[in-house]
C-alpha cells in the first residue's frame, strides 16, 4: 500500500505486508481505508487478512479476519470499530479496545461492500446476492433487506445525515432508499 502526497511528487509512506502474486492476483489487496484521524490505514486482501498500518510510526499488524477473500473494509466514524465484508457471506465488526468481534450473517453470496452509517448505529452491506441488507449494530440483527437490483451490488453507503442509503449495481442502476420509512424513493438509470 502506498500513500501519496498530491502536492509533491513521490510517495510519503510505503507499507508492506500483504503477499502479492502478480501472475494470479490471488493475493491482491481489495480495499483500503484511512482511519477517521488519518493516523492508520486498514487494508484487506484476497488472502483473508485485515492489515493495519500506522502512518506516524510505520509499524503494522495483521489478523486473519475471515475464511474467504475479504472485499470491503470501513472504519466507524469514531474510529473504534472496523467493518469487513467477505466472500464467506459474512460481515464482521472488529472492536479495537476489546479486540473482540461479532459476525453478521444473512447474505446468500459474496459481500462486495459494507459501510457504517454516520452515527455508527447502522451498517449496510451488499454483494453477489443482489440484496442490500440494513443491520442494527447494537442488536446485531437485520432491520431490512432491499432486493430491488437485478444484478450484483457493487457499492452501498449512507447520506451524510444518515436518513438515506444508496446502492449501485451491475444492472447499471442506482437506488436511493429513505431509511425512516424503509422504502425505495429514487431509481436512476445512471449508465445506460
């Protein structure tokens, strides 16, 4: 993982740790995310690893987070939790202070993206099963499932005020949901 300074030429940091096999790309890094304070980077890979790199100190540590390739990583907005989504059909929430995690199950196929809401109370996840699932982080239960797409969910996320959720899919559509009434409110044919 490289961190670049866009105001100067060259990279600021170079982090090593994920194994890379350029012939098969089986060990490829699949997602990367800065912590809210910008002092740490989390990256995930197809070799089931969640890796943390500390920007200021240059040290890192790695944990085996899933039983299949990991596709998505996201920090909670307070930086206390990290979220991963995997081909093992699970979303995991990792707690830094207690070093414990909990697993959310409900998807029927690979997960491509998982994100925290701005207040960290909700999680959305989507993937190969064409479904976006809305989770409650406190109860660890499914609040709603949205199956309006006709193909793989590639990304999902929340509006800045947390009242809406958007998803995009290989069906070339963007869907926007109002989370207060838990229904689809807009449908865009974005890339025809």
